[in-house]
């Protein structure tokens, strides 16, 4: 199981490297790594487990963050309407991006960044992607196409950036003209 000590922090060279595609079909070793990414994120959102193991809560984790320079990540995030977006994503491609831009209120965070950062990060409001997504029914990674918008799309783009060696800390702005906050004030209360 992944613990905080397994997560590399900013300054580590792997975090700024472009990760390699995962060889298909997914090997047992890669599959175990992919599963462990999702398991970390889920564990980190469970108060009891998080406290027991000292896990910082997160909504996504990419393989490069555990020093595995391969193109895969996991996300486990609830949208404002309560819908869960839980995915293990291998070799993703973002095929289109909306011109509408958004930013996460108060700025983003990252399990590989220990300090508090100032600024907001522009993200496309919606994206369409293709990726090998783990499918429970067939117990395998299946080439899938999907679209995401709002918060899950922002998480996807943050994790996808990790695969290209891009940290959100290189995309911090005081103000982004024409970008809207992801959440309305009342949704945050
Ligand atoms: Zn991150």
C-alpha cells in the first residue's frame, strides 16, 4: 500500500520528466501499480484509514508521483452533484478541450507539494479523452472514450499534466481573464 513516504515531492526529477506509455496489454506489475494508486486515493478519503496511516487526503494520484515514470493515474472524486468519478486511467489522450476556462476556487493542491501555494490554475471547463480505463465487469483495461466537465475535468487535467512532467506550481496566476471559478459561493458553504 502506498504511504506518504512513497510519494515523491517537488524537486524530484521524475516529476518533471515526460512519462513513458504503458506497454499493452497491461502487465500484472503495472496493473498492481495502477490499482495501488486508486487504493491510495480511496484510503486517503477514509478518515479512519487516513488517520491510522497518516495519509494526506487527495482526489488523484499519478504514477510519476510514486517515482514510476509511466502514463497512468487514478482519480476518485465526487462532483458537486454528488456523482462519483472513480477511474484508473492508462495511456490517456485528451482529444479536445473546450475554449471555456475555469479554475478551482482557492487554487489547486498536490500530494507532491508540501507547501501552501498562492494563485489559481487555468483548466479547460470540459475535455474529451480516450484512455484504457479499468473495467470491473471484464476485469481488464478497456479502450474507452469519455467526456468530463467541471471539477472531475480539472482533476483529470491536473493528473494528465503529471504524465507530461508538468506541475501545477508552474501554472499559478493571480488572476485569469475570462476564466470562471468552478464552484459558486453557495456550493462551497
Ligand atoms: Zn498533483
